[in-house]
């Protein structure tokens, strides 16, 4: 079984310097399922790799983060 991976979606972010960024995490086993659990995402890529910060079409951000228990794919 793969270690847990998590996806995050900013709930509110601004472009002003010093604006607060609020994040919520969804715990998932497989990264391709991660974004389906973030219900307010309007754009869903096939997968998101860990340690990535990716802007999306509606101005949001998608962040991937690997769990500490994940050694490598397939384990």
C-alpha cells in the first residue's frame, strides 16, 4: 500500500503583499484521487506530483505534499 499523500487547496488568497493564505488538507492514498476530494476545485488535472505549487485557470493554487511514510511509488 502506498503511504498517505495529501492535496491542498487555498480557500482564500489575495495578491496584496502580506495577504493571508488559508489552506485545507485532504488526506488520500493515491495522488490521482487527491483532487477529487477538494470539492471546490473547478479544474482537475490527472495527477499532481509532490512538492509542486501549480497555479490553475481560476486563479487558485494546487499544492502537492508527500507523507513522511511514503518511501517510493509502489511501496
